[in-house]
C-alpha cells in the first residue's frame, strides 16, 4: 500500500526509519532507471541513487512541497548525474565500465514476457540493439529521451527539470527519435 505523500514527508521530517525505508522501496527503481539512462554506468548509478536518498534525508526540512516528492528527487538525480558526467569528462584517466544493454533493461519496468524462447531471444536482441543506439546519443539528447520515455514526463516537466525551454526539449526528442529510427533501419 502506497502511503499518502504528505504522511510520508511528515515521517521523513520526523526521521522515521520506516518512512525512509518506504521512500527507498517506492522510488529506488525509478531513480535507478533515470540514472542508468543518463550515466550508462551501473555502479555509478547505484552510488548516485544512494546520494539522492542521502540528499533527501539531509534536506527534507528544506523541501517546500511546491512540487511532488518524485519531481524533487528526479531533479536531484538528474543534477547528480550531470555533475558526475562533468567530473568524468575532466578526468584524464578513468576506469569506467560501461553499462551493458541488459543492465539498462533491468532498470526499466519491462515485464520481459514472451511466448517462446525464440521470441524472447528476438525481443532481447532488439532491446539490446536499441539500448546500444540510445547510448550513442549525445548526453543532452539522451537525458531528455530517458525522462520522456522511461519517466513519461511531459515536455514542460522535462524543461523545468533540466532548466531548458520546452522547444529545446521537443527538438532534442525529435533528434533522438530520428537518429534511432534511422539507425534501427540500418541495423
């Protein structure tokens, strides 16, 4: 049973461990999907999501409730991912293991059901190719695509989260869809 968000926030402000565990249980998978989609690095995504929950725990008293709890945590997640990407690009040498397509898919809510082993394999192959193509998108474009497809956010929500205008969101989504359509045809 999902608790009322106001009750959850109140429990978090009272430093109730059960409320915090409930928060993690409800939102961890969605935040992980966002982080995986942006960083393409499973280990870093796990750390980022942990940092998101730490941020929420430490700063819940400053949460003004002007938006929903998920909106606030999504914004924290995106910002932490983008900060990680900036730090990563400044490093001269780094040991980074790219996320495998299978791991990205494990972050999503797909049910993975298929009728036969052959159809399961074909679906897996198609998803793997798609995830490889998504990984080739520029970071800013991929971030918008992840928020739209995995999080099913509206254009205005994405614009607000990323601090860009909705026209930019639309153009990045157009670019992403066009790139994916062309690259999937050529695969």
